[in-house]
């Protein structure tokens, strides 16, 4: 059994309560040495909260002790938690006492890593947990929850199970060629593999949306100078992020802000106004503006009814007539707003949400790049097998199918190497 580790599991700083967690074979022994219960504990009962005095380094604090017995704990090991008052020095002092009694300071994500190694959760579930902890939008929180509750792992394992059945049939043909077996039905296997690849492909394709959930939808606000781009950015984010001036060329570099709409983060970029006559410094800003427009998911084109929208962009276009408070909207536009008075801003937000093409937040989106990469490799291996089946020997088909199975296993952690595992848990904080 692994050595005992300890850490402060609540956020750093002053709060109402701090939790110090100890995990490992000596957790209960260390815990009892630093706890004076209100009532005598003959034998600590799991999942029971005891009151008493907690011994810190040079002081005592009144609080609670909870014992979780292996394997029915988060890490799968014995765990003791102390719930003390949330002072910085109190928490540090309790942790210091645990370390002095033989525990080792936990590394980043080590509690969750032990949970993974002890089979309490999959690697993708651990990633879902850290996505939930770090979520800055409801969409990412929900996507992380899908991962944490093993929805993706469950689907991946179903696909692996289907591959295993085909591999078993191929293995039987290879191992017992002299037996009176029916032989391999290559057409049936092809159909099965195409169905499997369609399921893998559906998951992989969801990354185009999952990436936006994780990183946010990139929105470039463009138009000629003084059309109100900076004012619109300020109106959307709800505070003065960009400088507003009557002078042309005020925005010489991209100004960024973010707003959450219907649970999704939209990263707004207020670009420099594009015009032919500009100074050297302003021209640099204009080039950066053009680059932002080319890479944006959505382009908000502000117009006065006369200007034509840009053509060198890859995202979806929303044409916005601004300053509807002082002039009658004219020309072709999708929504009329007044960045000054706020008129039409809510309608624009709804249009942004609809244009983002992000569907229901409870759908199973791929949000991790490494999951997408594993799915693509799994899909490619099966496609190769489908193309070659019947023209190459069954053992070579089995190799390609095994490669697909192992690529999928990287998602759950079944076949993940140490480098992948380390990269996942480096995202965690100490104490989790």
C-alpha cells in the first residue's frame, strides 16, 4: 500500500471552514494521534463525523474528524479529514502536525491520481472533474459533468466491446484453423466495422462544438472606424472594456472581452477599424484585425447601411446596424441595436447564441483535445481495416483493430502511458 499523504483540500485563503485530508494506510493512526474527541472513540466508525479538538503545531482547534475506510473512499484508501476553522495559519498548522507524524505532503492531483490507480474513476472522469473545478461557463461545467459521470467512458467501452467481439472471431480463426468453423464472414465484419466507425466519428465530430465550449466562441467585431465597435463591445460585456472616442483609429490593436450567453462563453474581439488611409502603426492594427476576422467563429459586422461586409472570413456572419437611436435602420442587416442606449443588445445576444450552433448542454461533446486525437486514430485504424479486409491476412486485420481498441483505451486510461497520465494530473491543484 502506498505511503500516507496529506494536504489542505480547500482553497487557499481565509474562509469559514478548512479541510485537511490524509490518505493512505496510516491515515487513521495519524488522525487519532492528532484528535481529542469530545466523547471517547473505542473504534472509529467510517462515514461518521466526530467532534473534538484538533491538534495543530503549537495549538488546538475545535472541529470535526471524519474517517472513510478503504475501499469505500474517494481514493480507495483509508482517508481521514479534519474540518477546522478556515484561518490560513490554522489550516497550515493542522497540516504541519500531520506531516510531523509521518504523512508526506501530497503532490498536485495526487489524491485523484490514487483514485484512478485504484480503479475508483477513469482517466476521462478525472479530466471531467478538473474541467468542472476550472469551469468559467455553465456549458463547460455541464460538459465536465458528462465526463465526470463516465458518460464518455461508457460509450467508449461499448465501442471497445464491439471491437472485442470481432477480434475474438478473428482470433478463433487464427488459433483453430483445422476446426470445422464457419470461417470469417468478411462482408458482415465490414458492416460491423463501418457501424463502429460511425459511432466513433459521431463522437469525434462533436469536438468542433466541444472546442468552443472549452475555449469559448471567438467573435470578431469589425467595421469601418467610428461605427461603434468599441461601444458595442462595452455594451455586450456590461462595462467599459474598450476606449470609446470620436477620433478615428483609436483602437489600434485588438481589445478582448468575454460574456456568457445561455451558459456559453463568447470571447469578443474589438478590432481596429479597417480603412484605406491609415498611419504605419494603425496599419499594423488593421492587419491584426483582418487576421482576427479570418479566424473568428462569428463575425459581427457593424454597418451604417452602406458598407459591404468582409469576404475573407471563415466563420458565420451577423450584420448589425448600430446607432438605431439616432438614425433609421436601412440596408441589409440581421439586427438593429444602439450600443449607447442598450436597445437591441439582448436580441443580438440571442442571435449570437443561435448562430454559435451549440446545442443542448446535456449532450455528450468531446471537449478534450487528447480525446479527439485518440478517436481520430481509432477511426483511421478501423478505416484501414475495412479497406484491406479480404485482401490481407486476418492477423494483419487484427493488428489494425487492436490499434483502434488501444487508442480508445487511452481515453479511459486503460492503455494510457505514464506520460499521458502525468499530463492529466499536472492540471490539478494540490489537495485534489
